[in-house]
C-alpha cells in the first residue's frame, strides 16, 4: 500500500485576526508551521487555500455547539474593530470574525470530507485556536471551538463514537464542558496542572451518560517527554478501549515544548513524535487510521514549526512501520 498521505490544510483567512503587537497568538504562528512543512514535504500535501463552506453553512454548524449570543458578540466586536470578547486575552481586530469563521470552516469541511471518504488524515494549520471556547464564552485566545465542531460534525454524520485527544499544555475546558454529558464524544487531555484555565483535575470524568468518557491526566510543571507521552499512551489505552472511536480528532497544541515561553514544560520534538505515534497506533486500531489534527497553542515560532513538522511526519508514517513499504505480498500468503 502507498505511503499514507496527510492533507495539510490552511487558508489565508486565518491570518486576518490581528491582536495587538506583543500578543503571543499572532498570524506568524501559522506562517511558521506552513514554512516548516513546505520544506521537503515527506508524505503530505499542502493545501494552503483549502476550501471552506459558505458563511451561512459555517454559522449553522456553529449554532450546534455555540450560543447565538457568542456568535453575535464575536461578529459585532470585530465590526467595531477593537475591544475584547469576554476576556482581556481575547482582543479583536476587524479581521477577527473572518479568521474565526475560516478556522471553524476548515475544521467543519475537513470533518465532512472525512465522513464522505474524501479525506483520511489531515493536519489543519489554523488560528485563532479553539479548545478554551465554551458554549457561550470566548477565552484563552479562543473564539469558536474548532476541534469540537469537527467532532460534532463527525459524530452526527457517522452516528458513531469519536475521540478528542488534547496534548496542548493547557486543559481544554471548553471541549470538556461541551461534551461533559455525552457518551459518544470522548475527551482525553494531558496538560500542566494546576495551571490556566484551572480545570482538568484527574477527578473530572464526565457526568450522567458521559461519565467515564472524559479522562484528564494532570502533570506537574516541568514534565518532559517520558511523563507527557507516557501519560498519553496510557490514556489512549484506557479511553480508546472504553469508547472504540470511529475517528480521532487531535487538539494539537505545541506549548508544552521546552522552548515555549508560556508552557513551563520540557517536551522536545522527539516527545511530540512519540505521542503522535501513540495516537496513530490507536487510530489504526480503532478508527481505520482516520485522524484530523487541529492546531491549538504553541508560542515560540521556531519550536512551533519544528514540533508541528515532527507531528505531521509521524502522521504521515505508514501504518505498522515495521512492514516493508511497497510490498503487501506477505499479507496475502
Ligand atoms: Zn495552550
């Protein structure tokens, strides 16, 4: 079988959100990721201007998870061209609405492509990030919850369980809250704790029909590759076998990197390779290899580029890399 192809998708619209100078969540982040992936592509195709659905369609899906009030606040604030949405760390510019809608649109269209068989594996280089965004609250640089929207699209279309794996250094409070009582959308997060946003204790496991489908693995400041990847591997074993997901979504934040100015952890590029391999193995086991990975945090431009490249290289590795590529004969006989 041919080497696994990964679609690396982005869109110029995601660059239009311009927080004030000095804000860590800047357009250069996406440029750094795309530059790192543009050099010597190895198993992926770049789609820097991937298609996004019409605005009305994106807004329709946003309403599945977000309050109309939040959608209107983001649009109105961007129209006014200044100020904040909900929190001081969520400044807006005139392009914020376009960027947030484009990021959500990339997540939604990729999930649709996946359920329709047009896409098998993707990495979405988008911003603003999403995993802190709650039903009716923007926070932590996030406006709309991109990965949650992709998960919702996939779970509705497939009528099958989906799993969100979040390795951003911060806990994805928004994602956890949106699916807290859902038996069909699992949430696994490995993160620094206690730390922003304050949630993510090991005793937070979901409620009602969703009980046991949220799994948090809090780590102390300074954790490195073994702690971070080991926690993720164990979490995947536990929640994967409980949920048996038909698709795996990733909240891919790279702010646990040792060079990140915000994270305070010591994960290296090799650590991101290792934890990505664990997710790929889980996807091969449960989900026919189907993965959509969505960029979240990561604030050192160099580290972000190199870690994202390590992540995508592993996403592009052939299934069961111990098998020799190009000759499937041994499988037949
Ligand atoms: Zn983060």
